[in-house]
C-alpha cells in the first residue's frame, strides 16, 4: 500500500478522497490550516470523521508558509504522491481579496512542488478550476480551450499554479495531473456553493437569493465521483490537464424545483443582478478523463440531490446554523 500527502484535508473534496484512500488500505498525511474562508464548523465535521482512523495522520499548517511546509518535510518525510487540494476558492470572494488567493493557490503550490523536488516525490496532483473557461470558449469546455484570459483573480491564481506545476514537471521530471474541477456537490458540501445554500434556505424558510433570472446553468457532479476520479489521477500521465465533473447540466430554477420537491417546502426567491464574475453556462467535456483514466460518473443528479437533502435533514440541528454567504 502507498502513503500520500493530501492538503486541504478538512475540505469537501479532500476529506472524501482521504476516506477512499484509507478504505483502500493506504495511509494518508493530511494537512489543513482550518481557515475561516467559510464556516469552520463544516471543516470540523469532516475532519472529525477522519481523525482516529488507522493510517491517518493530521498536521495543522498553512501551505503558503514556506517554513511550515519545510518542517512538514522533516516531520512527515517522503510520500508516494502529493494531492494538493488545499485552495482558496470562490469567484466573487477573489475579487474582494485577491492577495489570499495568490498566497494559497500559487505560493502554496510552489511550496509543495519544492517539497516534491527535495524529497523526490514522483507524483503531484493539482486541483484547478473550471472558472478558467470563459464566455469565448466553445461549450462544453475542452481542456485545449484558450484559458489565457481568466475573468477573476481566483481563476488567474489557478492558471499560475498550473504553469508552476508544468515547470516542475519539465525541470525535475515530476509526474503531474491537473484536474479542472467543475461544480461539485453532496453531503457536507461547501456552504458558499449554490447546492448547500439553496437547500438550507428552502428548508429553513429563508429567502433564496438568486443572482440573475434563474436561467443560468451549471454542470454538477457528485463528490464521490470526483473523489474517485482524483484517485485515478495518481497513475503516471506525464503532464496532463483533465476536466473532472460538470457532466450533468441543470438550470438554477430547475434545481430549486428539485430541492422544493424533496424538502416539501416552497422557495421564496429574491432575484438580483447577475454578478459580472459569474458565467451563464458551465459544462464540461469529460472525454479525456474517460480516455486517460477510465473515469465516468456513476451518481445521477437525481440520486445525488436526494443524498444531500437526506444528509441535511439528519444534521439539521447544526447545519441549519452554518453561515451561507
């Protein structure tokens, strides 16, 4: 069995990746700084499910701090691969505070690439984003589309991280898989993302804040499918950028209808202007993931939304109090 370093261990995707790796008999060194980018209760909930499991070792640290990553190299030693899922994510919040996005997404990636170089770690997985694709790109988005004109600092910081990863592949022979994740959802999902927010607001009788007219669409993929695909990316590929997710597309007004039906509640919708950093359509071409990794999603949107609602209702006592910006 192998040993992996997974960053952002208390994050939505990373926590599920770690669970699957541990289920497979691997050991995991998990790191996270448990920052307050969103309600930390969600991160604590995910981390609590991991701590104490055989083979899991947790270190609280900030990957953007070079000294902390160097200390981790001494404490944790070499691993078979680094899965860098730690990130500052969010289109709109990056407009308000671009500095923290550059620090975590670019400088943090650089520190981890240096970790791989110094310890001769052969494999590096980088979480990137579908936000790199813009209105000028044909839909569904392909990996070879022009992404040289990112629309927000979040996407720009991820483009920089992709370039850094390529340079370390070229100079030092590190095998790199870059995943451009599309919209991911499921139980214990990010509370700043639309699926959790809509679920909570409808269930608790709060106004559903809709930016735009509800006709904008997103391609969603269930977290288990994303985690499974991420682990498939540990195979040698050289250097590849691969879309993951975004295969099942739904309009926002249709998504509200699905949640209303499962929650047996009617949404009170408050419409506002579309944010200039938001895209009208977000859909992935995932042929490359199928061809290179043998990946295909298994969980339908119908089943995944039901799983999310069932989880929310089971955890409602505290989940209803989670801040949803």
